[in-house]
C-alpha cells in the first residue's frame, strides 16, 4: 500500500485536487507524514490484524477509508492542514482511498499467489 498510496497522492496533489498548506519539504508537494506513513501504515496494520483474526479485510478497510475520507480529512481541513480544490469532494476522496486500497490488496494477492506457486 505504501508505494501505491504515495504515488496516487502525488498525482492528485500535482493535478491540484487537494493540497497540504504546511509542509516540511517545499520541493515535494505531498505531506509525507500522512500520505507516506500514517495512512499506508494504518492499512498495513489493518491487513495484519484481519489476517491474524480471520476477519474480512475489505469490510474493515472500507470502514477505514470512510474514517479517513469523512472524519480525518475534514478534521484536517477544519484546522487548516488540508485543502480540497476544484471539483474534489470528500466523496471523491473516499473513492480514491477505496481504489488505492483495492489496487494494493490485489497486488498483495498477486504476490501471495506467485509465492504459493513456488
């Protein structure tokens, strides 16, 4: 999820759909503390938890996507750390999180399939 998530967030920030007004590094427009660590690590920890407790990853990951899109990001917007631009909404943000989550899970499944073949 880490590389897929970071790459995806970089694309939408460059296209001006959302921005992070405060950044540690002004050269890279992505807030790496969120997009490259907190969010991907949250999904990785969730993946490990669902595997260990025999839970449905897709259900719990969808709930995490809902949390990030409709609770966490609006909170960041409220305190001025996150801004949506143009036609972007929190609904689109949710769909983006969902897409990144699904793509990452399918890539993981592909690697697990290849691992079982050996």
